[in-house]
C-alpha cells in the first residue's frame, strides 16, 4: 500500500532554537495520526509546514491525491497548493472563529466548499448541508442559524461538517478540542472518529493531550524540543513508553 | 413636473454665478489680495500646499481664495491643477541637517548642541483672544538676537545613533527609486517610502486622529519627540547636462523624528526605533502625527502585534487622502434614482412576502 | 458667468494651456497601455496611475480619464447619468469635454461613438464600433465580503469565488431570492468575477456578447477593466434560482414603453406615483415614433 503522505527530513528552523527538525513519517489513507507534545514542542509548526502555511527549510513532503498523482508540497506553487486545499484537504482550527465564517449561517458554512468546487444547485447544497448538520448532531433545523448562536462544542462539530462535506482525503486538525470541556471533548472525539472512519478520511491531529490520541489515533508521534522523540502505534506507546518524556506524559494521563 | 427633477444646464450655470457672488460677499468690503492671504493666513496656505502636494504659495493662496477659505476644497483645486504639470526634473534628496532653522526643540534632552530654539510658536501664548487684533494696528516690534544661529545644527538622533542605541537609518536594500504615488497606484504591501509619501499628502485630521489612537492603547508606540525642526532648506538639482549641483530655491519644511522604545526581536537587539514625519511649511501637528503613524505602520516589520487601526497599512493609507474621501462621501448626493428604484422594488417584494407569511394561519 | 477652466488670473495665463482632452499625452499613453491590458484580459482589474481630475473622486474621475484617453477629434460624445442626458452630473461632464476637447456631443444613443455612463446602459441596442465608458465607484465585487486588497487579489488570481456564492446562498436562505438588485456580480469570459458598476441588474443581459467595447474606470480606487465586444458575460446565479431581471406591471407614463427601465416619480403631495423611462433618449424616440 502506498502512503498518501510521506515526510522525509523535514525542517523548519526559526533560528532561535524553535521550529521542527528531522521529521520523518508516513500516513496511509483513512489513518488517524496524533502529534502530541507540550506547547513549544514544535507540533503546531510541523502541522503548518505540512499544510504549506509555512515554508519548509529542508526535506520533502510528498502527497498523493485521489488520482494517485504525487505532489511535492515543499516546492508546490501557491495556486496548486490552494487547489489541493480546496479539493483534497480540510483544516480544523482550535478557535472556531478562525475556521468558520461567523457572520453567515451554518448552512452557508457547510456549503462553501461545495460551491468552491462548482456546485451551483441551491436545493442540492441545502440538502447536503442539512445532511451533514444531522451527521454532526447539530440538527438540520439549525441550518439558518449563525455559528455565534452555537456552543463551543457545536462550533467545532460545525467545523467538522464544513471540512468533511467534500470528503477530502486528508484533514489537518490543530488542537480542535483545546477549548472544550472534558465531557464535550469526548462527544466531539467520538463523532470525529466515526465520521473519518466511515468516509475513509486520513487525519493529522495536533494535541497536547495524550488522552485525545488514545481515543482517536492508530498511531502517535511524541514531540519535544522540535524533534520526534517517540513514534509508533498509540497502544504500544501507552503500554510501553520508551522515552522518559513519553513516560511522563503517560503517567500523567493514567493518573487523570 | 418630470423635467423639474432632472437638472438643467441653466441651473448649473446659475449655481456658478451664485457661488461667485457669495465668494465676493459685500462689495463695500475690500477684496482680499493673494498677497494678503500669503502673508497673513500663511498656515492655511501651508496646509493647502502640503496636502495639495505642490509647493507654490501663490497658487495655494489663489486656491484658498477661490474656495472661500475651505481648506479641503482648496487642496482639491491645487491637486487638479498639479496633475497636468510636466515633470521637468527630480530634485536631490533634501538634507535637513543643513536646514536654516527657525525653530528646533527636543523633548528627550534638556539641552542639545545648538540649543533649544522656540521660534515663532503659539505654544506659550496662553490662547487668550487678542482683542487688539480686531482693529489694524502698528507692526509689532521684533528684536534681533545678538548672534545669528549656527549654520548647521546636528540632528539629536545622530547623537544617540553614535552610541549604537538608535536603529540604523538605512535606505532599503539596493536603494530603489521610491514609488511616485501621483503617477502610480498605491499597492500593498506598501514599502516605507510609499507609506511616508501617502502620509505626507494625507489629511491632517485623519493623521492626528490615528496618531492619537496610538497613544490611547490602540498600538504601543512609547514615543518621545526626539527632535522637531522647522526652517528653510535648499532644493538642489543635478542636471545631467551640467554635471554639478545647482540650487533652484528654498522651501520651508517641518521635520519630526520620533524616538520609540523597542524591546528587541528575533532580528534586532533592544534599541530605539524611529518614526519620521516631514511636511511642507510650518505644521508641527501634522509632522508629529505623521511620525507616530509611520512608526505604528512598522509594527509588522518589527514583529509587533498588528491589531490596531494605526498598525494596518491598508486601513491607514487607503483612507488618508482628503480629496478621495471627500469626493466619495459627497458622491452620495448625486442622483441614485436607478439604484434606489431597484432597491425599492426589492424591498416591496420582500415586504409583501413577509406580510403574507405573517397573515398565514399557523399550523 | 464664471468660467471654471479659464486661466486663474492675468499674471498666470501664459504659464500653460490645457491639452486636448485635459490630460497630457504621456498620461493618455499610460492609460491606453493599461486599457490594452484590460482588453487582453477581460474582467481583470488593472491598477493604473489614476490622476487627480477637476471633478471629485466618486463623481466619475475614472470614467472621464478613460474617455479622455480614447476620445479623438472625430468622436461624438454622449454622457448619461441614471439613463438621462440632462442630470446635473451628466451635464457637467459633457460640458467638460465640450470645453477641453471641443468634440461634438449628442443625446442620441445611435449617433454617439463614445458614451460615458453612470448607472445605466441605454435601451437602444449598441452597435459595433461604439465604446461605452462606465463610471465605477467600487471595482472589487468581493470588497464587502473581504476588506483586504491583498486577499481579494489572491482570490482573483486563484479564481476562488466560493465567497461570492456564499453571499448569494445567504440571500436565498434569508429572503428566498438573490437580494442584489444593482451592481449584480458577473463572470466575464468564464474567468474573472467583475462588478458591472452599479447598473440595475435589468441591464446585465445587455453586457453579454455586446457588439460594443465596454470600458470600466474607477478613479479613486485606481483600477480599470474591460469587456471586449462579443465577450461572454454571465450573471451569477444558482441552477434552481436563475438570474432574473426586474420587470414592471406599469408602462412608461410618457411614451408607453413596457420593456424599458422605469423611474418612479412622486407626482403630487398626495404621494401619487408615476413611472417613466429612466432612459430619456429612448423615451423621446418612442414618443416621436408614436406621433
């Protein structure tokens, strides 16, 4: 099986010791990968570099699209990157206001990507938006409400619907549960796991919480000081952490 | 009835006549001469030259007279005139350290080489209405100083720069020719020369308001008035066919160099940074405002937060021009019958649907 | 009567004389180069070094610069505002060109080689060889949705127009209609999203494959763009909510036209309404034909 994303020797160096260094990993279709680390560990820098929001200083990131065409993301022209972002990727942000249009309805938020891909039938757009609002447990009756009328958990679920509606091949998620209460988190993670599994969507999620990785990810990368200190199957990392930093993280969630 | 709502050529012609008569006022009162305006309303003349981007006191006085004292209208008249003037040459950069200083103050040092020179300032006049000006009076006496001012006063900021605490004031890499905003559109991101040019032509009220906002928490500038100087300065040309510099005349300018605290960033040590203002004529208020806004527009370059209006170049620069702003605000008084008709029929349709829904029995 | 463009005073009069069409030849050349680019890339907003004109920004400075750049001695100029030749701003601009270019002017659409307009396209179909110059207050159709110029230029470059459809979607969700009645966005040559200027959407179909050259000038915003003859111009819509122009149940009270754009006039103190053609030339022709 060919990975959809192959990362080799990736480096983003801010010049002050911050950044991410010597990153290697592969991601397969439908797989959920968590990148775990504390703030300043370089995990968000890595995510932004993978998604092309930051320019890499070295290394390669090869992405395979739906037609099995390979794209080297670190050297991609902006036009091509934006095309992939529209058609092949999703991006869920920590703060809903960065990922949603807060001044238009939930229906418009969900429909936007379909319209960007050329759908021009209002009835079909509305039906798709309603269907996805049901799927993320917001309910089709909230179609014409604006996201500012939603709770934090609903806003994050709306982000999921907005991104998954075009069934992208890969979704980047940057601390999507960061601002949510624990009980709300669990519902969000459960729903996300189900939807990405049903639609065979690969996910790279950045989180500071190994507990999130436990619920969601088949594989996990643990980062510290800009480097991956441990990588492997999530269960393996939880059962038998090798690196002292990972051991510390594991002991802290076991206590919780 | 129908014709009455459309303007006519005659109505326009009559409006011109009426405007001219109102401008002149009562003919028993002597008419203003341009010399009177230049001499006795010199700060109004300076403002019109400054925002009109044309250093010509005679034409600025004429514009003020034609505009019946409306500064923005006078600026507009002068701009419309200058637009068709040919470009004969480009001067050499002004050397403000060679200014024949009429006023020079620093807020950062008690004394500076060459001293503090108050000059003709209204700062300490106590702003009591002077009723003696209500009637013509004898020329006020003005005593001459015992010794002339020095020919050349060093810049206060150079003294700090010598200590390495002031950021270097260097031209951009490769020293490209600056944009000419009267010939090319302002494009973003705008470099500092383009920004400064926009601010130098900008409306004084707009700049003052933006500058004020930076002092009230909308941006963090930590400014000190390093030096403000006003005086006459020579404009020099270097014609290719001559091969040497010639002095083509002198203009009065006001320069303000603000010193701003800077904690340092990824690419620079802690040091003082600069905000710069330079305007035609005597106008400290404008030069100081310009320097504050210049500095706040450098927020991104210096790695500071950019959330405040005065830190956002598109916001600050796109709305600074009084001729643009005044035209667009006032264009609303032009006929909009067609658009309004379109909106009227839309609102009627929406309203009819709304009323129908209200009347429908609830289920 | 005051002559606004006479030399300002006796001692200044030898300093200069206005060039044909007010602008100097170098400026006209700059404008023509920008116009050629605009024609080559239909619908693309070309930045240009807009000059300060003796007319306030927002009153047609873009339009008069384009007219000044393309006008020749043989041209016959028509100027309309709101469809009418005798509205104050139209009169003012027509007099300006009569004065600084000395060209013939007309109110008859058919006789004009060059038509400068604000907010309307004449009812008389345009012909090959005619040039329409539109005055444009805001050339960027995405501006109310995205304030940053840096960002909107990117959206055009990458043809990312989902945002515009979000707006139309919201209209239908809220009102059941696309609630844009003028300055209705169009897609030019299947590539660039453009503002047709604040013409009523009634006039949008006249842009599609028009035999005339359409030039758009925004002086304050320093942008110009063009729709060359016979270019495809599509008004945005949804398949199940197609574009629809305004129509009236009334006919023109003066000429009886039932297919022209109508202005509503309040005829007396009791608020009695009358509907008449906004295009004064068209209305006159209809009345003459009836007699």
